[in-house]
C-alpha cells in the first residue's frame, strides 16, 4: 500500500508565496545598463518622430526624474505657457506624464497654488512604444495582404495583366487553369507581383524595417524587464528637503516677454598690445615702410587730372576743390596724431636744437646790423633813403587824378 501524501501546511504555502515574490522582484529589477538603454530609447523615439522643441524637453526629462514646469521652462528658455502647449502633445502621446498637486507658496501671504510637474514613466513608455510598433506593423501587413489579394494576374508570355474580376471567364475546364485570351497565346496566367499596390506595400514594409531597426533592437534588449510605475507623490515626499533644482535661480518672466530688451552685460576693457623695438634702426625702418604704404594708398586714391581741373580753361572743378580740402585735412590730422614716447622725445630734442640755432643766427645778424649802423654814424654819411608817409602819397595820387580830369 502506497503511503499517503501529506497535505501542505501553512508554513509551506508561505514559503511558496515568498519564493514567488522573490522571483517576481528579481524579474522586476533592472540593471543600470538596461535603464541607460531605456533612457536612450526615449531620446531615439523623440528624434525619430518629433521636432526640435520636443527633443529638448525630452532630453531634460531624461536627465532628471521629475521637474516642475517653471524650472523646465527656465532650462529650455521658453515661457511657461508655451512650454505647457508643447508638452501637451507629448502627454497626449503618452511619452511623458504630468502630475499636479496643491502647494503653499512661500512668502508673506501664504496661499495654496496648483503646481505642475513633468516626468517620464518608463514602464508606461515601454508599453506604449511596444503597442505602437505592433500597431504599425499590423497596419502594414494588412495593407500588404490586401494588395496581394487584389494584385490580379499577368501573362508571362505577352505581358497582358488581368484584375481579379476579369479572370472569371478565363478558366480552362480541361486544364483547371487561367489562360491568356490573346489569340495564339493561351499561356497560363501567374500572380502579378509587380502590381502598384503590391510594390507600394513592399516598399513601406522595407522602409519600416530599415528606419526602425534601431528601435526594434533596443526593445529586444530590454524585453522581459518589468519596471515599477513612477510614483510622483512618493518621489516629492522623499526629495522635498533638497530637490535637484533647488540651487537654480528664479527666472525673470519679463525677460522672455515679446518685445523685451535683454540686459546688457558690461564689456571688458579693450586690450592693446604694442611691440617694443630693440634698436632705433628697426623703428626707423618701420616708420619708413608705414609712410611708403600710406603714400601708395594716397596715390591709388588720387583722382585723374581731368576730374580735378578743366582741360579747356585749366580752372579747378568742384572735385578738385574738395580734393584740396581733403588733403589739407589729412595733413592737419597727421599733425594732430599723438606720437609715441620715444619718437616724441627725439623730435623734442631736434626742435630745441633747431630753435637754439635760429636764436643764435638771429643774434649774430642783429649784432652785425648794429655794428654797421655804428660805423655809418661814425663816418657821418646821411641816410640814402627816406620813406614818405602814407598820407603824402595819397595826396600826390589825388593831385595826379585831378590833372588827368
């Protein structure tokens, strides 16, 4: 007689339940590599199906678990209302999620406000992505199947094509085949694989496999990973003391308003670099080259002679007078240009030397003149020349005019 099997007691049932829970917990745990792959999948989906503004929003949400709308708007550089309209599309597509709660604003007048948070529920995102990939594949397969059903037939010999409704009278009862009705042909008809609908469906399936191969590969790499849903309330309760965005400064809403003028930051003072020359010869050579370049530039800018003066009368034209004034102003500008310290000191020395020589010449000339006057006075010679006053000359001129009249 076989021994009776013992019924499982409550202790064994608890052990089985705990074993199942442990296995379930081990299945739900995702490695850091798998989480990084899921975050990368979110960014790939955003870049494949959305514009730049949505991509920026998704990239910010990938870098942080949960973020309020005003902080997110400050990071992206948008106004809060514009960001809300942008995020509504992603919320509708179940790419991101939204959480709203009542909070008390800090300040003298504490009042309750509704604060909006955005986050990515990766479990919901994976489920939605898998379902949409399956729905797109099913739609393409259905379209391809319908195209194959309605592709018709074609004669491989003469190339005449027939639709599905046109081959009803082409059945050969003796051969139990569809044959071509072209006189003298009678070839068996085959499926028309080159029909427009069939080729379009095949091209769509090919493009689907090529363009979404990265998404399919990433979905296969995280297949079997069951992530827990994101609990925004629990996350806020855990990180309320020191949220990740606490160090960020508040945003000035008026700075992003249409027509606002951005604040200008003070510019750094201009830095001027001057190279000091070792020898006086290098300085003089540089000045000579600079003067030569300026002279060449002035020669190139000089107007032709027939523009400056008339070829008939020789008088200066308006352009000639303007050119003369311009050259005079250039000379004045050159005189007014401040010189360097070394050059100015050399010129000062030359100036004082010339001034001293001129003073000496004037002194010598004055001494010579005084000596000659003294010698003439000593010899008793009268003055050889007498200058008439201006009034006497005018009276003589008037007398001459009266005589002529």
